[in-house]
């Protein structure tokens, strides 16, 4: 099948874990873990989809993504998938019936021995297939099908939607707990106004796609900036720099603490958000801004030392 892109060695007779897996959060990790438990050493394949079905059916209503496809593959493998298949979600695939999905994809193409999915899993044209249907299909074709209960934290279900909401609201600590790691933005370091360099806080201005990346709410954060093989503790600002005159677009800027003379332009960068420090504020001039920036950097330095 041309739409199936293997990441890792092809495996026959494996257990397949199926889902979009955006974020590879606690719930997704539980599915991969269960697949490993029932695989009897025959391997685990994670089957995921790109683009997100909502991006295909209703792009104007589609959610922003928590992670890139490349990061999704990396994380799925780190949590126990021996291989990952990225399936292109297109019109032909969307029209596939539940029976055809099982027979064509799972049986004839993947030659699986088992399937593990979340309890809210659906598949096939118009999401007509449910977990109960998958279990019946398994009895027909000779594979085991299991569902994993939705994971809960703080009395609520762990989901990509919940994590996305927390990030947009600036609650990056809550998101980190559900993801089991800091939320990350990835992009290219682009040229900005260079105002930070002028005032002693040179920042890496991240170029990113606002339509596909889930960006934390405006504010100042502590976290890390990673470029190539280097990773530094950082103070991170998101917003429009309201202290300075003039209209400007929303920016994500990271100051690598205590680093001077870095040349990061046009390089790939990753920003990990650990803690929210404060809201974005408009200051009455440069001096009170610099005083607050020192406080922010001191706090970020302390938090990232642990």
C-alpha cells in the first residue's frame, strides 16, 4: 500500500496499536504498553495517521497539533513500538469500510496477530466501526483485539483535547504532567527586531506554523532551548512586546540563559516549556522592563537547575 510509510523494520505477525497518538500522552503510552504485554515477543507496530482526519474533513475546525509527525514517530518508538507506520489519510482511505480496513490493512497487508486500541476508537467510513466490531472481526480472522480504558488524571480523562486546552491557557505544568514531558515547539530561528540583543538579552525568534502548532498563551515561561546538539536553560517570551510602540505580530522568543554571541539564525530549534512565570505585561519604559527580565531570568535559572 503506497499510503503506508514504514518507520523502522517491517514486521510480520506483530501486535498493532492504532490511533492518531497526537502528543503520545499518558493514554497513548498505556496503549503501547498493553500491546507489548500481549505481543508475546513478536513485536509491536504503532499505526498512526497524517494528516489528522479533522484536517482532511473540516480544515477550518481542525485542532492544532501537539507534536510533529516526526516527533510522534520518535516518541512512539521510545515508548515501546518496534516500528511505526504513518498512514496517509486521504479520500480513498476515508471511504474504506470497516470490513475492508480489517481485511485489506490488518490482515492482508500487516498480517497481524493482535490489535490494541483505546476504548473510544473508531474506524472505517464515517467511523462506523467500533471496538466491539473489531473484537468480532478478530474472532472471524483469528487475531486478538483488546481495548485499553481511557486514562484519568485529577478526576478527568487524559486526552489531546484536554492537553491542548491547558497549553493554550498557559498551563504548561499541567500539560507536562499529562504528556509526561514538557510541551515542545519546533521551528527555524528567524530574524526578528533584534531588540533583545540591543538590551542585553539576545533571543532566538522561532519561526513556526501557527495553524498546526499548539502555542502556549501569551506570557513568560521557563524551559529549555535546543539547537543542534546544544541545549540551554531558557527564559521564553510569547506575545507582541506591548512595552514598545508599534504593531507587531505574535512572537515566540527564547533567551538562552547567560549565553552570548550565539549565531542561531536559520537553524532548527526546539523550545520545551517547563513553567509559566507570569503574564505578558506592558511596562512604563525600558528600565522597569529590564528589572523584571532579570527577575524572570533568575527564576528560570533556579527552576531549570533541578
